[in-house]
């Protein structure tokens, strides 16, 4: 487990730390830390959560980037970030 917080968005004061391969903890200036297990979501749910950011799980669609090809081993961190920003961050809900 990585206990070090990594800044993922300096303009929002957003930080992440890896708990396991599929589990990440995120926080920002408006939200207490939230643990996100990407395995708690099925494929359709993940697609709907990452597609507004221009990503897809398998490269389908005209404008979507395959998140695994783009980020390799960090793909699940980016997926967790999309989930955090969409479902948990108070800051992103007000933008």
C-alpha cells in the first residue's frame, strides 16, 4: 500500500493515494477522503463514468481514448479519479 498522497490536480487541491491495484483514496479541498474500489462497478457503469472525460475501456466510439492504452498501469487510478470527480467531489459538482 502506498501511503503517500500524490497531487493530481493542483488547481483543485486534489490528491490521490493507491491502496491496492484497483482501490484508491481521493480527496480535494471540498471533500473528505473517499475510498474508491473500481471493482465495485460493472463495465457499463465504468463506461458511463469515464466517457464524459473522453475515455473508454475498449477504444470504442469516434472520440474516446482507450484509457488502458493511454495510461497503462495507471489506468485504474484515472478511472478512480473520474469516479471521484463525478460522484463524490463537492467541488466538481459546483463547476
